C-alpha cells in the first residue's frame, strides 16, 4: 500500500490509480515465526514490535572473484560461512541487537558522509541533536564539506580495506550507509571504486566491523536503489548492465538474512538536487526537483519513481531512525509535485505507516 503526502487527500484519478498499487513483491510477507530461527534468536526482543521482516529474493548471485589489492573478498552469499582467516561478516547469535527508535542524542555512524546524500544527512542529524561519527578517507576533504560543528567526529577509514575499519563503530547506536558509485563507467570508478567494490565488498567489510564493534546496535539504515528486485525487467536490465543493482541487492540480502541487525532499506530512484559530488549526468546538468517536494513512499519494489531528491532521501533517513515501525522494512522513495512533509515528524510517520504492508 502506498502513502503520498501532498498536504491534501489525493483527488485525481491518475493519482488514485498510482496510490492503489499493491505490491506482490517477493520482499513482502516474510515473518520471523515462519522463517529463519537463527535470525529470530538474534533479534529476540524486537519481534513483538516489528514482527515483519522483508522476504528477499531467494536467488543469490555469486560474487566475482577478480583480484583487487588490499580488499577482503567475501564469498558468495550462498557460502557465507566462516572459512577462517578473513575478517568478513558472519551470522552472530551473540549480537544483542534491539530494534528501537533512535532518538536525538544518540551517536550515528554515517558512512559515505562526503557524498551528496551523506553531506545533507550529516547536517540534518547534527541539527536535530544527534552526535555524528563520519567515516571519511581524507580528513581535510571531509572538513571542507562537513565543517567542524559541535557533535561531529571525523574518523579515517576506507570500506575497501577491512583493516582500516577496526573500531569505527564502537559506541554507536545506529549506522547509516549511503556509499555508492555510478551505474556506468565514469571517473568515479578510478582506484577500485566500481560497483562491486563499492556496493558489495566495501559493504561486507563495513558489516563485519559493525558486528565486532556494536553488538547492541539499534538500527542499520542502508540506502540502496529502486529496482534491486527487478533486475530482469526494463529499465533495470540496462541500469544493472555493470552490476550495480545486483551488488546492492546482495548487500540487502546479507543484512536482512545474516547480519542480525535491525535494519531499514531506502530505495530512491534517480537522484536529483545537490550537493553535486558525482561525475554522472545529473552532475553535469545540475538536476533539481524544482517544485517536486512532495514524497511518495511505497514498501517493496513495485513503484517506478521518475526521480528522488537527495533532500528527501536524507530526511527519510533521519525520520526512519526515529520510528520503530520502519524497522525490518524496505521502502521506495519518490519525489512528486507538491510541497511535501518537510521535517514534520507526524507527516513522515503517516507516510511510512501508510506504506507498510
């Protein structure tokens, strides 16, 4: 079920038709009681409040095994059992995770903080009273983007290098991962920043570090992409030509099925609005949402948004952290014509709650 905030009830026949789409995605409908007992044990204590966990596609794509210097190579998801040696994620029944709203005052690790969404998210979290630990590769660059605000802590690390992530999540209450790269070859792919290393290998290293450092994590928010469950359909066949959706989907499945974290997935469409840190077409055109500030939210992966403002994605992250009802769910986000909810918590609560299936 879809929820759309425009400051008024939907009136047009076209909008009613769009808003009445009921997803039959494989993502919805999985409940702990009928699923994976190990995961149910890991998440004991949050079952009564958030009983529904998304069902992700049962197909599991194998990870390419090409060599890249300095990177930990996780196995495919089908064989993600520990083989000894490498510091990679594993199912950990010892995690004392508890799904809960993450209120202002909590410490949030933002990964990808110097990116377009990451900059906006960091600023919003600090503004609302959260403490932010921002992971960056270069402190000087990060300072030029993020400043030196009170409550902001910059830590150096590179998700492509597992050894650099030790200790990054100690003492944090939540993690928001908003790393990403372009879907097609670009300048951003330099130095091993392509889809596999950015959207899968780096994420596996991050998950392992968080498992080791934050056994009582309250939420892991992952900014993914629309289309991760539709890679065999147009236009996602084209968008996934170099594997960007495949690797994001593999990360989603690992988080949901193996990590033990209380999680929320946000799946935006084509990103618009600055800051402009990417080298893709949107950067060249300085794309904006114009008057499209309203937000459409749908659980699953059925909606086909024309575009999603980075401002919307960043705000959705902040709002989702503060709600228990968003735990264990994945939402597509779309920017539509209208003023939108802004920072109003009640409006966002109505959006997310109305979208829950």
